[in-house]
């Protein structure tokens, strides 16, 4: 947790920090934009 990731499909437009991992799903909080999301861990 605490790693910084970006959306490859959108040309790395938004940076996120991983705040939680649970059952293969990462909770993400935007660094440069005020946004909260979740994503499957692959």
C-alpha cells in the first residue's frame, strides 16, 4: 500500500495512491485530482 499507480488506458492522465487492498481489489485515491476509485489487481 502507498504505491502510486496511473490509468494506462487513458495515457496515464491521473495519478492514484493505493490506500487499501482487499480480495484482489485496490482502493485508490487521486493525487493530482480529487477522486476516489477502485480497481482489480492483475
